[in-house]
């Protein structure tokens, strides 16, 4: 069982990163192998022009770093999207990754691997109730992938270090990671 965090913030050690680490700690304690990818370390361009037929999409930008992350995404049993709210949405780093997925997710070779995963979301943001800008589109995206939606954690935290001082949020992130592993193990 492998759990992967896709970290969408450019701020290493920031709020979503700290929560993501707790998610992975919970997943590890529940028996998973864990890893994290900082999307900002990779050069992943926005999705290029694709045709209207989803199954026939070609990723015209496959020469960048997307496939490095995609291979690890495909190999994972659990994927946690960790991204702050940036301007009422996810970060561009995360959006590029998710858009690029759409060039692969309908291919026969990947269909089962994409739908057979558990997905979770972690987000942090400065203004109360802004979490929905990240949780709603990612939940809808997971439903579209046909994956198992485990749940989301939304935490109000603005300055670097705020999430670290929030024991309830840290505990919730840990529980979400452990819950993801238990749920996927039970489903198999
Ligand atoms: C460019 C930018 C845009 C932001 N937009 C929002 C926003 O729309 N709503 C909000 O509540 N917080 C917003 N924030 C605050 C971040 O969500 C907040 O600082 C968060 O803790 C950052 O997470 P991180 O430490 O994981 O990078 C924004 C921050 C930046 C840098």
C-alpha cells in the first residue's frame, strides 16, 4: 500500500506541507509506504491543445516533467492533493497537474489504476470558509475519475507556521491519513 502526497504549494514547510506530513505519518502508522512530490520542483506546463474525444487525447507537452509525477501517481494506492487556496482556487502547480491528468485518465491502460485509488484533499487558507474553492473542484474531479473519495481537511491558516500551532488540525490530518489506508485496505 502506497500513499502519495502531491504538494501544490511553492512554500516548503508551509501550512499545507505540515498538514500533508501529518497525513503521511498517519498513513505510515497504518501500514503504508509514503512519499511526497513537490509539484513546484517539477516543470509541469499547462495542458496543451487536446481534441474533443477524451479517450483519444494526446499530451502534446509530454516532454516536460509531468510523466515523472504521473508514474508515481499511477503507482500509488492513495493520493492526497495538498494545496492552499490561491485566489479562490487551487494553486497553478496543482491545477496544471490535474489538467494534464485528463490527457491520460481515459486511456484503457490507466482507467482501472485511476479509479482504484483513494483520494483525499488538504487545504489551508487565510479567510474563513475559503476551503471550498479547493475541496469542491477536487472532489468533483475525483468523482469524475471514478476514484474513492476519502475526505477533505480544510484549515484556516495564513502565515507560515500557523498550522503547526494547531493541534486539532494536525490530529485531523493524521487521522485522515490513517483512515485513507484503512478504507482502501478494506475495499480490496
Ligand atoms: C497568491 C496567493 C493567493 C491567495 N489567495 C487566497 C484566497 O483567495 N483566499 C484565502 O483565504 N487565502 C488566500 N491566500 C492565503 C493562503 O491560502 C495561505 O497563506 C495558506 O496558508 C498558504 O498555504 P501554504 O503555507 O501551504 O503555502 C493566498 C496566498 C497567496 C500567496
